[in-house]
């Protein structure tokens, strides 16, 4: 072979290798771009430099590119080495930045992320909730009530389920649990995508009989259970590519119109650490219209600006890092933490989340409890020692242990100036049978009754007997009036008398056990009754005396 032929062959071979390397490079790049398009559509990442996930996602892309290029060329070429190196550097960057923004280095900053005002004056600073406004419908009960509603509409249950969230919201006049219907799957979405989700469930938490399956004139098309471009997150993400989103909450405004409220969060500590809500995106699920609000400009009807999980994480940090990071490992001095579980309460139109705070390693007791306003992030710590929620639940169950009823997670109330747990007692079918009030400071003080009013009366009697309050309830009233009508009924094996009294637009209920004169009372008799006054149209009598007799 001549020297000239060998040279020409070498040049041809080198040219073929160069073209092959270029083809491998283009093919690898195309496949990675195709993968990125699919991943972007499916996972909808936030393209935000303060989102650690985006660095890891690009590290994944560079890694895939480097491996593909290696498999096609069968060697670690310059592009493969550079791509894999860059992938490793991105992962290392995330690790280093995460450590620099961690609690290990920034314990004090994490503790101060939430400002908590501390008080021991529970009576005056925790608003009293009237008897008629006590929430008797918890989430589990709401789910049962909602399932009954969807079964009343023919064909609805075969297409939709009810979202189990049942968000607690406060409107102008009522406290409600609301939850939308959701598609049962891809096929059901495809069949109904043009009309959308037609209903949502609305339940008055103060009255288990006030349940409504609200029908909408136009269906909700942009919901979490929809697919493709009608999927709520995808619809919002395509409009807001850089926002870090958390906590999709279904709410209604004061006129009853449905919306989804999505919290927008940003890191406050280091590059990635200390997420905190900086605003919300409010979406009209019917039209798809949306608007972003800063924390200061959020409409008053929006209940949840702060994601519950995020607020509770900040509360834990506040109690955990009271003396820095190393104290959490060695001394654990003065450390407190939230108890297991939390609940919601509505006060003056705002939704609060609350839970007890207990010393780290302590038994079933609390050093106080904290409330966080999920709209404003205002937080209070009430330093009051007592029983934790699980102890109160056990105490309530102990009053009726022969019946085997189960206690719901408590709601915190102010009853006659005393911190009080309100608990419903349910049977094995999940039906509420009794109500209970348990004192936070002494969980042996328990009032149980078939109605909220009778349970509260029994509880107030216990407080009075113990000397905790003087003279009974400030809402207890005694009147004299003529009987307009009286009827009787058997409820759970007990005789109850139902009276209407002259001059009062209320229905009074008197259990047979309170007075022997009830069976001989007739229309026109002058009676004296003592009852716990409230806004309800039905009141339970605590004491009764027929003034026509002297028995």
C-alpha cells in the first residue's frame, strides 16, 4: 500500500469518526431534550434558582446525556466527561448549600421564623365561642354526611367521588366544611371534561343537619382530579413557571363561589432553607382565571395563606431550638415540642390551627398550647399546664367505657374562662352519640351529655363543685313563664319533655331526671326553668319547678 493511499484512508477514517461523534452528540442531545419535555409536562417543576429540586433535575439531565453519549461512542469523550462532571458538581452544590442553610448552622434563625406572643391570661385573650357556634362536625363525620348527599343524585356517584379534604372555612355568618367532587379516573374525566365537576359539598359544622350538595350553574373544569391541560397544577404552573407552590386548598368566598387557594412559598434561610409563605394564587376553577396576591393583599375571605404543615414545622423549631442546635442533642434544656395531632378552630372569621406543647421526653401533659392564624400567621402561646389531647380523649371515653364509644380529636374552647377540650363520642359506626367537655387543667373534670348544651351544663356543674368558677355560668338564666305546650318523647331509652313557654321563641328540652313534676305539668301551668342561654332555637333545661305544685 502506497504512502499516499494510507494517508487518504486515515483522513477518511478520521472524518468518519468525527461524523459519528457528531451524530452521537446530536442524538444524545435530542433524546435528553425529549426526556426533559416529558418530565417537565409530568412533574411541573418550579424553575427557581432557590429550588433545590431544579438543580438536581438538571444534574439528572446532564448525567443522562453523558451516559447516552458514552454508550453511543463507546468511550468517555470530552462531552461525556464534561456532562458527568457538571452533573456531579450540581449535586455537590445542592449538598453544600443545604448544609449551609440547615438547622445545624442556623438554629437561631429557624427558631425566629415565627413570632409567638406568650401569655398566661387565657380567659380574656382567647375569645369565647357561643354554644350555638361550637363545631360538632369533624372531618370524619363530614365524610359520612357527604357520602349520603352524593347518593341522592342519580348517576352522580358513578362518575364522581368526594374529595376527602373537607376544608374548614369561615364565611360571613357560618363556619363550614366544604369539599368538591372529583373525577373517579381518566375515563370519567374524558366523559365529563366539557361540563366539568358540577357540585361541591357544604356542611355547617355547628349543625349536622345543615348539609347541602351545592349545584353549580357551570361546572368546575380546572380541578386536581382532571387530566392534561385541565389539571389544576398544570394550569397554574404554565402561568407561573418560577413559583414554589404548596398546599392546594378548596375554599368558598362570602357569596359561596368556589375557588382553589394555592400558597406560594420562598426560602428565608440560606439558599434553600426555611420555607415561608409569601402569598397565594387564587384560581377560579370554573373559568380558569387566576390572580396572585402578596401576603398583605390577600382577600379577607381566604382562610389558608399559611400551609398547616409549614406553620407547624415552624412551631416545632420555635420550641426545639430554644438554646441552639447542640442543646437538642445533649442537654435538651427547656425544649418543648408539639403533641401528636392538631385541630382547627374558627375565631372571629379566621381559621386557626392549634395543638398542645409538651416538654421533650415528658409524659401525657402539656405546658401550654399554641394557636396560629392561617391567614395572618399571628401565633400565640398560652402557658397553661394540663392534660394533652390524648389524655382528655381517654378521660371522655372513660365516662362511657361500658358503651365502647370512641372520642374524636378535641377542639379547644373557652368555657367560663377555662381552657376546655370539646370532644364528640362516636359509636362503632362512626355516629355521634354523646358530647363531652373536659378541663385542660384537670382532665378528671368531665361533663357528658346527649346534647352539647346538656354536656356543657354538666361540665359547668363540675367546675362549680370544684370551686374553679363561682356561682355557675354567666350564661345561666332563670325565668318564670306559663306553659304553651308540652310533649314527651323517648330518646335513647330516656323520657324527654319538650316545652314552649309564653313570651319566649325557644323550644325547651327537659330530661325526666331533673324533676318529678314534669309528668304532671300541663298547658297553662306557671313554671320556673333554669337554662344555659345561647343563640340556638333549642335549649336544654338545667332545673325545673312547676309553681302550681309543691312536691
